């Protein structure tokens, strides 16, 4: 009986989901056919065809796979750098009150500035090139990483620390056995939010300074009036973003078994 | 208490040393003042920009006002549409099943990605910015109010059912109030996202606003104005967040202390 109920629920999910997507596509198609919208915007069919075509025919320098790969490489470099530095600084500030007192005021000037706002400064400092893009991605994720790590480091259960001290733990053991493991779930939350801001920062940076990458693809669609490029750029961004986020969630589930959060 | 004052003093001292070192490095010529203008210069530029329209056509106050307006319109619109949508998706099963897959496709696209399309539709005026910010805030609003409602305690609902409450009554007297803190978390994320994507949208195409100001200043090489603009963006971002935290503390029960 229960199984039949379940399968009915699953069937409903499928049916309504497909209905939802179909009605969206239908509205899109109808809007293209009957309103001014269609004069600038491609129909779903055209967009799909263009997306498939983009895999074989290059747009600008590369095919769509090349653009995605370029953007991914940039994100990865900037993201890894910013995570390593952010976790280090966060742990330092979270554990040592002294370091916190010295660094926090300076950090709190930088913290509220969005990564994207650094673009003009970065261009003036470094010029136009790969390192500028890395820098922007770095700044995009950095402060979130630091804040989350500080939170995690300060959130450690005081009783655990007390018990460990009574049982005669050494200082370096305290860090590795208790403080670090209890901060790791927070660090993972930081890694997740920072990944999505990094992905956003690379788009903005590419729109402004680059000549390849997914951000450039979207912007070139606007500049040349080929809105199709725009649409396929967005579809690929959405797809890649989705894959990245689920990869990271899976990694957290496997690596972070002691975390009880869902 | 004494320890606290000690650390507070260290913080103040650290900030003063930081600014002094910065001032020294760029006035003495160790770091080029063209790359890193000294704080005193930045302060002068700030005062100058408050009263002068040069070089980008508007005073600093105007840029701030335009940016704030765009951000808040988009944010308000996103909340007004996103929160009810998230709530109904969580409460009405069919609604959820209908919108979920569609939403899952749109969700991972960063708001910045929408900028070119919105500009194609609405031009480079206010409308395109507001619509990008709308997207930046509607998505977290939906996600958070959705999970807020989903986290309603079953026991509470059972009690209400036992006393014969209708589904609608349960929604308004149990589910929505208990989702309050989550909805505010959504608002926080949304506001943050709004401010970020506003800057991005203004950098890419606009004629007024803080993002426009720093972009033009970059093009003519006025790094001092870029600096002032970036700091002002940070300051107002922090102020908006502070305001939201204040409202949350005042009106929502059971949220953060």
C-alpha cells in the first residue's frame, strides 16, 4: 500500500515537473511569435539549435567547450588561492585573540566591498590580463571564507576543550584533534558560498576585461546583437554552476562525516 | 573587562598604524602614489567629489542616491514576489512540483549573467538594473522562505489539526510565523546579492551610479576616485546590512540574538 502511494507521488512529480517546463517553453515560444519580444529574442528551438551548433563551430576564439574550460580554469585558480588564504587567516583570527585584535579592524574595511567592485582597481594595478581576473575571483570569495572560518573556530565546544585539557592534551594536539575538526563544517559552508561568488566574479571579470570565456560569450551576444549567444552562454553557466555546487556538496558529505548538519 | 579594553586599544592602535604606514609608503615614494594614493589624498578627493560634478558628470551624493534607489527597488520587488512564491511552493504540493524543475534550471545562473539580456531588453537605464537586482534577490527569497516553511514542526501542525484548524489557518498562524527567521536570512542574502550585482550591472553599462563612477574614473586614470568609490560601496553595503539586522532584531521572534 505504502509503495503504491510512493510511486503515485513520484509520478506526480514527473508529470507536474514536465508540465511546468513545457508551459514555460510554450510561453516563451508564443511570446516570440506574437509580440515584439520575438524581434530581438530567439525562440526555444533556435536557441537549442545554436547551443548544439556551438559545440562544433567556434564563437570568437573557441567552441563553447573551450570557453567553459577557460572560465573553469580561472575560477579554480582564483578560488583555490582565496580559500587557502582565507582559511589560514580565519583560523589565525579565530584562535588568537591578539591576532584578531590586530587584524580585524583592517579586515573589516575590506570585508563589505564586493569582489566585483575591485575590478577597476585591479585593472589599474595589474593591467588587463589573466592575473587581474585571478585577483578579482580571489577577492570575491576571500572575505566569506575568512568570516566562516572565524565563526567555526569560535564555535568550538568549550566543554570539549576543558575535558581535553584536564586529560593533559598538548597545545598542538588541541588544535589538530578538537579545534580544527569542529571548524571544518563551517569551513565547508564557506567553501560553498565562496564557490558561487567566485563563479559570479569570473563572469563579471570576463565581461569587462577578457576576450574569451563564458562571460565574454554572453557580453559579445549583447554587443553584436546576437542574442542567441547570450542565451546559450546563460544555459551553459547555469549547467556548470549546478554541477560545481553538487560536486562540492558530495565532497562535504564524504569528507565531513562527523558533521551532524543535514 | 580589563582584557577587553586591552584588545580594543590594540585594535585602535593597529588601525592607526595601518593608515600611518600607508600614508608614509605613498608620500615617501616607496610605492607610487599613482597606484596607491595616500589616505590624506583620498579624503580630499572624497570632499571634492561631494561638491563637484567633474569628471563623471554627477556629484557623489547623486551616484549614491541612484545606486541605493536601484538596489532597494529591485530588492523590494524580489522580496514581495519571492517570499509568497516560496511559501506557496512549500505549502501547496502541486505548486511545488510544477515550479521546482523550472526553478532548478534558473537558480544556478548568477545574477550577473542576466545583465546583458536585461540591457538588450530595457536599455541601459534604471529598468535594466532593477530587473537584474530583482533576479538577484528573488532567488534567495524563494529558497529561504521555502525551507523555512518546510521546517515547520510537525507536532505543532498536529496540535492545530486536532483542534480543528483549517489548512489556511495553520499556514498563517503556525507555518509563516515560525519561518520568520529563515525568511529574514533570505532577506539578508538577497540584500547582499543585490548590492553586488548592482555594482556589476553599473560597471558593465550605465550612465550614473557608484559602479559607473569607478568605471569612468578608471578609464581616465583617476585612481583616487576609484578608491573613494570602492570604499563608499563597501560602507553603504555594510550600512544596508546593519539596517536589516536592526529591523530583524526588532520584529522577528526567535531569530538571532
